[in-house]
C-alpha cells in the first residue's frame, strides 16, 4: 500500500474532518447526495448514496452505493438526463463500513478513529483512546478492512493511500502510484547522498 508522509499531507491538500464527523456536520457541498431519479438497478432511492466526487471520478460519472446490499455502481450520466451502468462491484461487510466514510470525507483523509467507529459500535473518542492504548492491535482490523476493498476499488480506477500515523485517503490509481514513486525516490537520494536515485536501486511502484 502506498503511503504519503505527514510532510506530504499539506501539499496533497488533505485535512482531517474528524471534528465535523463527531459533531454530525454534513459532508462538504461536493459530496452531497445526488438528486437524480432512482436508477433501474433495483436500489430504492432512500437506500442509495449518490456521489459525484469531482477529481476522483471521470467527468459526467456518479458513484452509487447501496450499503444494505454492499453494492457500488459507477454510472455514466447521459446527456438526455438518463444514466447507464459502467461498472458494478460487491464489497465485503467490513469493507463497505470503511469505504463509506472514506468517500464521505473525500478529498480529505479519514482518521483511524473514524474508521474504527464505523467498524464497531463505538464513538470516535473511544476509537481514539483505543489507538493510544494499543495502536498496533487496534489497527489490525482496520488494515484488514482496507485491504478487502483494494481489488474492488481498482475496478473503478481508485485506490486507498495511507497517510502515515493519521489515516487513509482515496485517490485515483495513477496519482497514488506517482506519490509512491516520489517518496521512494526521495528516500533513496537521502540514503546514498546522491542528487538522483542509485541506478540499480530505483523507486518501487506499488500497484
């Protein structure tokens, strides 16, 4: 899994929304539910979540989630106002629980404690406390849940990137891979005190 360092966080335009989630503040305007008519996919409108995700999805595309059925569908918005299905993926229960908050806070990162609060019936504050007391043990189910959605997200051209020590963020697959290359190149440069990476120890790209 590719990672972004804490220093890269500011350059990526990432900021935590833990405060907003704790206070029940609705998602940002770009992430509000779509007001289109129900699709023909058999998902009642009240059960589906429609997200346009500008910058993450191609233009004129909408991501539709059905939490109850654990289905995610990518729709193309036709010029005539209709919509057609482009891709459809089924996610595991724990995977869907962490995918929803990841999408709701985009383009910001989702803190570990928020993901824990969606995985288990605990508050964000309790999740933060558990992380402070036993970080590695507490993070294991979160990492498993994140790992379970990787293949499904790849089908949509998306990926989860780790923001070291704070949380995870959704990015386009190519952008996340480029971040991994940049980080690895910087590390190798410092290690060998060269202006460029060693010719036999090039950057590792995680796909």
